[in-house]
C-alpha cells in the first residue's frame, strides 16, 4: 500500500498513574528529572516534536504537579476522574477527546519511558501512514512487543470502552488487524517503575 501523508495521527500521553511501586507518599516518578527535565515533560516534548498532532496528556494522580510540569507546552491536558481504577480508563478518557476522535490513528504513549525519542515516534507514524492507516503499529525490542502502540480509527470504539487496569494487549489480539512491529531497541521496554530503575537510568527523584 502506498505511503499516505494525509493519514493523521494524534497522540495520548498517559500521565495519570499513581506509581504505587515507588511508594504511596514518596516522590512521583513522572516528576523525576532526567537531564534536569521532569520525566513527564521530557516525554511530552518528544511527542510534540514528532509528526503526531495534536497531543493530549491524560492526568490523574497529583494532577496539579503534572500540569505544572507541562506548563508552557502546546499540549492539551485532560483529567481522568477514574484514574485510580487503572490505565484502561485513562486510554478511554484520552480517545474520547474530540481532537483525538477526528484523527485516523492515535499513538498511546506511557509517560514513564525515558528512552522514547521523537525519531522512534516518527518511525511508527511513518509505518502507520504506509499501511494506509489500517494497521496497528507497535514499538518492539527485537521480537518483544513494547510501547508506544499506535491504533487505527477502526478500534476507537473499543478503546473508549476500556476500563480498570485492562491495557490494550487483549484488544490487539482480538482485533484481527495486521500488527506492524517497529524495532526501536531497548527503549520500547524501558519504563521506570521503581526508584532503582529511575536512578540506574540517569534520573533524579524529586518530591
């Protein structure tokens, strides 16, 4: 299928989680600093520089601090009132945003993946456009599937129904759509869920 530049891709940055593995009342991982930039802002900047537009950040836990970390960026923030129930509700919340609904595809990115760069996102957008906007595109490391994941519009009605901590794995398996894996290296599997992981990957925890 020919590469179609007119295939539009939006992005959702999932920044609502409670980061329970860091500790209940301790520092928030999305505010940990990498190269002096809070992780959630670093993730947003990588998305905003990419060919995915618009970008919507879904917030929840410590909404005010996250919004402050994103201040001044050309990003729409959307509060998920059900964030405590898990990631599925945040995906549903983001996909239901009118700006996302009108795009041919949506890239779903976790905010706690410090290795994800703009070029990784653009290679996924390019692959999606090459599919004519009809395939699921998934970042991988070798043959191991990871994140982000780019979904075509045909799946939006199912993404909007996600709830609780159900991610998209089952949805991808059930969709019967072609899945294009884009090997972006170790970044596809690196999320910083613990204080050790943050420090080992060059981050500095802040309160």
